[in-house]
């Protein structure tokens, strides 16, 4: 069932989709493979699981592929190749997969992941400035670590976030970079927003910040995979991002990286904002908990993905959280469907990106309540709750 705010959310969704399609046309580092299964990928790049490299070496040679560097710690698990401009990545991947012996060789594009929703990427709406705030105070979560793999973090805006985030060099969010036009970039503030949502529920937790998306919300599969391994020991990993894949199968590098995540770690990912059953990765991976969005009536938000692969749903419509400081008013040329905003550190935003961290935070809260329980055990307990409603398309419905 669709949410009750259908008219407003559909208008916002249509506006951002039109805007994102136009923006994507200016990116030469991203290719839209508009086939039967549309997806984004890095132009002319193919990834191969190292264990299957021997099987496809001859095929790579035939198409004139050259090996590129893979940054550790993925070097031992994934090989990366550049193919000539005259070759089509999808065709090469299909040919190489067919060389597998008992099963298809593990080959795929270097997919481009986004902060959602559809193949163009972006949340389900533009962020809207808010005068409402969250009052932070000491509470649950002390000792727990939640890794937020996202656009980074805006320091010196929210003292509570500054005190409860582990953000290294190079993790600050960019604001007006793609392009420099006076508008806040499409996903600037996305990581800060998510960090605030988690700390609103478990304010004494520590947020580990990893910057894997640029300010428009784009990043490569390899970048996300590397960060997954680097933060694989966190209690919870929050992934408010995703991609569709060449063949609707799990992307190669993401799958290899998930093998290195600690068995006690809960991995939570947004299900996507396309109102489709098509699996989004890594949310659809069996090692990951996929989270859809519901409205205030706990019915599926009109934009939210759904399907057999979704594990849970939480509120994701006009959610309030921490944000950046940025004034668009009086400084910008018009963009259809978008009103200039004057942000003072708070915003409301819609998308499954903002439902996922609610489950991440709830897992930490359950760990705090049941001492000695791992994050993965806490997640299993939440999803097995007999008192919460269930949906075949949304999993367990969380009143969060």
C-alpha cells in the first residue's frame, strides 16, 4: 500500500529524478548502462574475483584488457581491468561469465553506488531546512561503534556529533562542488544527517565516519568494498547507499568485502527509493539487513523499494536530523522543482537512506539493554519480535 502523502512525495520524487538525470549527463566518470537491467558503472572497467581470474584470463587478453591497481586490502580478493573504448562492458562481462566451469565466473562492472534512489541516484526528495531540533543528552550506546559509510561528516556544526564521531582526515563533507553554483550539492549533509539519526536514539555511541560518496552521492563499488573491510570490526555498519547490478546478481567487490566483515557485526543497508521489487545491492545480499521506508501510518512510503529481499521497514518520510549550514537563498539560478533553503544545521529529508539508520540505532539500543549480546544477535532478536507486524514485501514493520 502506498503512503498517505502520495501527491507531495511523488511531485518531489519526479522533480529530483528530472534534476538527477540532467546532472548525470555532465559526469564523464559515470556510465549509465541503459539495458534491460539499467545500472551505473565506471566506464571501461571490469572486476574479477581473484579466485576466478585463471578461468577468464584468455578472454581478458582477447578483448585487450589491461590490469589496473586495486588498493589494499582488496588486492588479494579482486582484480580490476580496463577494457578498450570500443568494447562494451556489459558484453565483456557476459562473455567472461560464460567461461565459468561449474558456475558463472565471478565477473562484473565496477558498479557506481549512490545515495539512492534510482539509477541516477539521490534521496527521495531534496532536504528542507528546519527550525526544529533534537536535544541530545547522555544515554544508551556507550562503548558501541557504528560505522557510517557515506558522504562524510560536517564538523563544528553540532557539538554532540563532534564529541561522538571518529572522523579522520579527508572525511569532511563538501558543500558546493558539483557544480559550484550556489546550490548545496544534492547529497551534501547526507552523512551528517545519518550520524544524527543514530545518535538521537543511542546518544552515547561512537560513529565511525568513512567517506565513500562524493557530494552528489556517487562512489565506486571498490571504494565501498574497501571501507567495508576497514570498518569490518564495528558493531554495526550503516550503508545508506546502493546500486543495481548488471545482471541483478551481487556485485563482485561488495560480495568479497562482506566476507571480511566480523561475524558479530550487523550490516544494515537502505532498500532504495524506486518503488520497485528489483534487488538493490548491498541491501539484497543475504549478509545484509535491507530496510525499506514507511510513513507515519506505518504503510509503505510511495517511493520505497520492497520485495522478498527486504528485511524490515522504518519511518523514512520527512525525517528530522542534524544537517550542515548553508544559505542558498538569493544566491542561485532556478532549478525546477527546488526551492532555495537557508540551512542552520537542521533539516527534514525523505528516503530509505533515513530508515536504515533507525534500525542501526535500534540494534545498538538492544545491545545496551541485553548486555553481552552481539550486534548481529541483537538484530536477529529485533527481527524475530512476535509482537511487531510483518509484511511479505517489507519484512518486520518497526515503529521507529
